[in-house]
C-alpha cells in the first residue's frame, strides 16, 4: 500500500500543532501536558501499528490498522483532556531552578498549573 505511507506521521504532526496552538491560547485543561507525558508508551503502540500497516499486502487490512492508529490518537487526547488530577511530578519541587522559572513566568503574567 504505497499511497498510504506518511499519512500517520502527518496526522500526528497536525494533532500536535493544533494542541500546541490550543495550549498557547490557554484552551487546554490544567495538567493536560502532564497526562500526555504519562502516556508515553503509546508511542510504541502507534509505531508498531504503523510498521504493521506498511507491510500489509491487503489495502483493507492496512486501512483498518490506520483506523486503529487514529482511534488510539483520539483516545490519548481524550484521556489527557479528561484526566482528573494530572500535575507535575512531586520530585520537581526539589529542583531550585523551578522557583526561578516560576518567578520569571510570574513576571510575564504566566500562571503555572496548580498554583
């Protein structure tokens, strides 16, 4: 299925761009990015599905795997959106540069999640 190569890569880039833009306009719920970071193993799932789809001889099977990839991507975004209490890990409070970043952000009027 040569015409399908690169579709998932483009879809992930578009989704990331839309989410980053929504983050710039403060449209994302608090803790969204921490919830996304907690789901990092999904990268392996997406990559595996993409590799499997590229080796499929049947177009129907390859498009089915592509549909599974899209569902996984949508599920990750939905879970991160509705995750009840995603927040920065507690160990970050022990790093002194976090206070410097918070003070700098406060000077620019940026508020940190959970503060």
